[in-house]
C-alpha cells in the first residue's frame, strides 16, 4: 500500500497503562457511541477496548474497506451499508478514546440479522442505535487513551496512544508496513511482557495465514480473535473482511503481514 506522506520515524507508538475490567449495561435507545462513552465515564476511564457481543441494534450502519478514488489515500471506505430491521452484533472489538474533545470509538466486528445473514465491517457508532439494553464487558484505562489525530504519513486521522503511567498494560499503534506478529513481539519484549492477551483492530495489506491460505486484497478491516502472547511468542488469530464483503479467519503467519493503514493494540498482561 502506497501512502502519500513522509514515512514517520517512529513505527510503533506505545504508552504503559493501568487496565481495569468494566462491566455494564448499554441502554436501549441510545447510539452505541453515546452508551459506550457514558459507560467509560462512569468507570473513570478515558480509553481502552470494549466488546459489543450480543448488542441488538436498529438501525445498524457500517462500511467496508474499499479502494481509494481520490488519488491521495492508500485505501478508503465503501458507501454506508444500511440493512433493514434489527441486527445483533456478534464477535467485535472496539478501541475507545477521544476525538475533537468527545468520546470516540473504532469498531470492527460481525453482525447478523437472525435469519442466516451475517456481515462484517467497520461500525458507524454515531448512526447505530441500541434496540435493547445490552450487557457488555470492557477493559478501561484511567491514565491512557487513544486520541484521534492527523497522521501525515497516511493522510488519515488515526487513533494514537496518549497519556500513560506505570501500569502493567500497553496501549499502542503500529504504523504501515510493519509486520504485525514481529512488531507485537518486539514491543512486548521491550517492556518485559512475556505473557499477555492481545486486543486490536486495524488493517493488513495482503494477508497470509499460517494455515496456508490468504486474502489477496490491499484494503481490509480486521479484529484480533483469540490472540495471545506466550513465552514472548505471539499467536494471533484474526477475523477480517475484504472489499467484497467476504469474511476470512486464520492465524497470522510470521513475517508476511504488513500493517495497511494502522493497527491499534492493547496488550493485557
């Protein structure tokens, strides 16, 4: 993937952070963004990650990855998908932080209509409304967060880790072109973290799986699924959607998976 701006010197940005478990109910009638923002505020946390499994939404709105047509960006988004009726969010990961002085989140996940149709994409949290109360779990940090900031390299506005303290966890962003598996391992090793759960959303340019298959597409949207660090070695399962809307699953091969636009990562020791 070719990006328009100068290559940033720092390829991994990370801050130490405290992490605490959060459980709560997202109330019906509110947008996903309103409800998650209130949940984190009540918990005294500025950023982190939340899982929205089981949340029923009506309407649900999302986009897919797409080729850029502006002659500038390396990739872009599809038109908004607006299916009818309630849809239930399944496996999903949303990084949580701030944009323009207000709570913001970045969610990639799967959702279904209850009649056999399933889709995956990038959720639009200001346009997606909760149809029923939804109990969710999250990991929040009181001292670190993702801030949506302009990124000259990609010409996108991207979540960047800010704040931090002396907690055991890490909040990080991995830049384009860096191999996901080896970058995660190098970051964890630099902070003396041999064992951890790994939570992330982002994109990879032409994915290669350890099982032998791949996704020959430059623009993708993915989430880590059952990703762990054991003895300093990362085993990273993902779920990913391509520009055609096809969903793929597998374990990332070492050395063959360059970040496309960004990868937002939380390492939970």
